[in-house]
C-alpha cells in the first residue's frame, strides 16, 4: 500500500519544477507547457486525496481542471500566433506591450 | 507490485518534468511533456481513476499536446536564444532546499481525515465512470454548465484572436 504522502510528494516536485520553468524559461510556449505541468501536479493531488478519503469530488474537480487547461491552451496559443505574426519573436521579455 | 509501478511512474514523470523545463529545443520539450502526461495518467490508474486516465490520454495527449506541437511546427522556432534569465539562477538553490523541506514534511504527516461516501467497494460495483457521471450530473451540474460556457468562450476567443487581420498599411501597423 502506497502512502498518500508519496503521491503528494510527487505532486509537489512536479509543481515546483513547473513553477521553476515558468520563472526561468524565456520561450512563451515552454512557459505555457510548464503551466500545464503545474495543472497536472494539482490533478495528481486531487485524485490522490479523492482515492484515499473515499470521495468522488476530487476526480470531478480534476476533470474541470482538465477542461480549463484545454481552454487555456487554445487561447494561449492563439495569443502566441498573434504575437508571432506581429513581432517574429516568442521571447517573453520582448512582449511588453498590450497594444501597439 | 503496485509499489514497483508507482516508483516507475513517479520517477519517469519527475524526470520528464525536469527535461521539459531543461531541454533546449521546444519540440523536445513538447515530447518530454508527452512522456510526463502519459506517466501521470499511469498514476491515475494506480489511484482507481480509470475515467480520468482515459480523459488524460484523449484530451491532454491527444488534443492539447498536439495543438502545442502544431503551433511549434507552424512557427519554426530557432533554438539559439539565450537559455536562462541570469538572475533567476540565484533562486534555484533556495528553491531546491525549500522543495526538499516540504517533501520532508509531507512524508512525515499522516494525512488522516473524514472519509467520504465512495469507498472502493461501492465505486467498483458499477465502475468508476458510472460513479463520476452520477456525481457530476447530480451534485455538480452547475459547475458542469459553467465549464461548458467557459469552453464556448475559449473557442470564440481563440478564433477571434487568431483570425487573419485585414490588410493594413505596414507603417501604420508598426507605429
């Protein structure tokens, strides 16, 4: 029997890795991938607690998190395409204007 | 046996997570993310969440990741950009120390709480998908509708954003 804390430890490591990716990387697409990784870490936590506390609610919230991740990916990639069309760069440091 | 599978899925997902952040070429990062998502879905199987396993494989790996790869190949990115924010490197050491401390605390605590209404025997009677569906369409129907509206908004927003703009004077566009 695997303890619940093992799952939470895996989830914590994944979340911190994703947070590091968001803070450290400069490519906008990789920043978005790191956000997906953080959402996955949250999902592991939700499903693990749902299993160990014998409740279905955690799995439902994980489903909603997946749906929101899908919407975030679609809108984020559309924004990347618009920015790339205008400036030919995906460096987050060079995106400092909302409108020009 | 379960422990072996858990160790495999956990280790590979952590390693591929680190690779997603650390690799240089964006397409390689996307492929590492693919490995991460598949192994996280393996963890879901170990937690008796078959429906979430299917959703993870179909939606994350099949739709979201393919969208990422599509955009990456559409943009034909160069890899010769500078790699890290130089100032952020000073945060890596404290961050690793903090993670080790948090994991130390996590592995010590017992995590006990009030049990819910879905023990494995009840869930396995009709299957996990049945239990999720009953719960979603009875107690959580409002959230379900809100997510539907949200996805519709995301679709419309993505189409409006990515639409080809009307041809403008290039000087006017840049000014």
